[in-house]
C-alpha cells in the first residue's frame, strides 16, 4: 500500500503553484485564465445553501454529551466515571434519572438495545433530534486511513499512518479544519468555498468567519471574510471623525483610496478600498433585516449564530447562492471542573443551535442551511479525578431541515477504558479514548455532497478521502454517511 500524496499533483495544487508563480510575475495571464476556467466549472448554483461549522474549542467530553442510557451500558459508564449507588450522580458521572427528559428516540433502534440521551442541559437539541431535525454522528475523528486497534498499535506507520500530533490542541484543531497540523493555510471549508465563488455575485461573502482567525475558511482563492457579532468591521478613521475632525476623516478617506505610483502602495489601497466597499455592502444588507426569532442573550455563540442568521437573511442583497460560515465556543478543555462547567457550555450550544434552526425556519431556508459541530477531539472516558483528559474520536451533531434526522450514524462504541476483553477493546486506545470509526473526511464529504460538490472534486477538498469508500475497497467506511437528504 503506497500513500503517495497524490493531492500534491491535483488540479487544485497545480492552480495554487501557478498562482504562486503569478505573484512573481512569471505566469500571471496563464494562471488567472486557468483558475477562472477550472473554478468556475465547479457547479452552477441556482438555489441557496449554507454550511455552518460550530467549533467547540478545547476538546468536548463526548461521554457526558451523548450519554449512555440503557441499563447495561449506563452501569458500565457509571462505574468507569465514579457514579453513585442506585445509578445516581457521582464522580464525573451523571445520574440516569436526570437523563430521562433528554432521551433520544431514533426512528431505527440501535443494535443491542443501546440507548443514548443528551446532557440534561441540552433539552432543546434533544427536541430537535426527536422531531427529526437533528442527527448524531457517532465516534468521528481524524484518520488518514481506516485503522483497527492492532494497526494503531503497530510500528508500521507506512501502511498504517496516524494523524500527526494526536492529542495536541492546536494541531488537532487544524487537522479537523484542514487535514494538516498547525501551520496549515488551506481549510476544507475554504476549499468548498473555492468551488462556490463563481455562484456568488459578490464572491467576498462566500466564506464568512464570525469568530476570529481560523484556517477552516481559507481556500486557494476564497478568503475568510471576518465580521463581528455587530456586523462588518469598519475602518475607524473612515467611519468616524478623527480627533473630532470631519476634515481629517475626509483626508484619510482620500489617502487610503487614491491610486499610487508604487505597486505595493497601490495594491494596499486597492485592498483597503475593496474592504470599505464590502463593509458598506454588509451594513446596507443587514439594515434591511428584521429577525423575530429570540436568541439567548449574554454569551458569544448565540450572538455569532444570530449574526449568521441575519447574513443569511441578507443573502439576496449580498449576492450569495452558496456560503460557508464558522462560529465557535471555547472552554471545553476540562481536565478539572467538568461537572461544574460542562453543563453551562452544553446548554449554550444546545440553546444557540436550536435558536439558529428556528431562525432558518422563520426565514424559509431551514432545508437549505445545515449546521454541524466539530471539536479538537473527544476526551477520555476514564476520569482523572475532576475531569477528563485529551482523547480522539467524539460524537457530533448535524442540524437542519435537510438532515435525515432522528437517527444515529456510525458505530456506537463499547463502553470500556480499553483494558478488558478484545471485543470491547477494539475501538479504544487507552483510558476510554475512542479510535474513530468514522473519519472527518467522510463527515465533511457528506456535507460537501449536499452542498453541491461533485464527486470528482472531493479528493481536491479532502486529501485523505481517497483511502475510504468503494474506490479504496473500504465500503465499510463510506464516503457518504447518509445523514443528509
């Protein structure tokens, strides 16, 4: 088995290198013409669709988010996490009775009588699941190739490569978002955005970040346009008087937009002028938006998702048919204080994502907007005393009207810390860290397929996807997981 990095020889990579040559002045007309032909042919969107990534920074604890509920599995969970007598709370285990209001009732029962509930603070998201508007993807995480525990433990890294720098926050955040460790400059959200640029009248608004700098929305051509929860980020010296003087403001406005003789100065002013135009367009578009859906107040994730909803409401004014958004919430690195801090975080995720879904219903685009969660990694099932440590695989949510909801996808992992029988050990790599049975590439490809990405473009967006699915003789790792209609 040869894992030559063939994506380095793809059309996308060729365009990237041509663009790099173009910057040095050696291939500008050729590179621009080739990029225009190649990217414009990706797909011609006539409807509207949006993907919204909700990133949970710090590594979310999967076991207290999607919680074992059936008696045999709950008892194992409680024992491992230090639960109390009579299935009561204890250690970092939740009481079974507290889970009853958030019990998930899938259309098709899981094998072996397995049942799950969400954390008691996630009643809103449980309601979306049980009404068919949300699904759970079980045990998903970064993989280069499908792996068994024996292959993970093997010294043969040529045939059984591991994602680099496992259990490292910054690197695993980057790998989730870009398939490469920290330092990567191209993310799969941005790669999807590259293909959508030609569908949008204003391509600047294809990839919009409402949470700060991240690699997820950076493409070869698509840029991550950043807004705040209050709207477009303005240039203060142009937007407001300087030292109380409108004359100074007018002078600054003229200086930063005028044509310059020096090429670099002129390019800087062109970029600034473009930014000012984008800010004005966003501000104008949002001014016409009235949103009646009530969002929770007092925390950033809800504010970010409310801004995404408002931008979607302004999609026609902004000239957009395809958009990719990124929002986030931090604080999930809970080596300590899991029981005291995790509930608040999960309640905020549940309430904010549910309000956002309700807003898409109000706007009439519920079937055209899909939000999904991601995180650095899952965490250990075994407690470290007051929390859990860095893990690997985790459970994630997909929400929207186009989701084949009220269902679990993937494989429910055995409840184990990886130190007993072979049957329960095979998907654990110590302390209850999950060896993923679904790769991020499969997860992303399912979302990208719904978004409109052609099968022939998938490998350019997700470099490890070639190792999964029927083309790689691994039909047990399908490239379409089925959670999208």
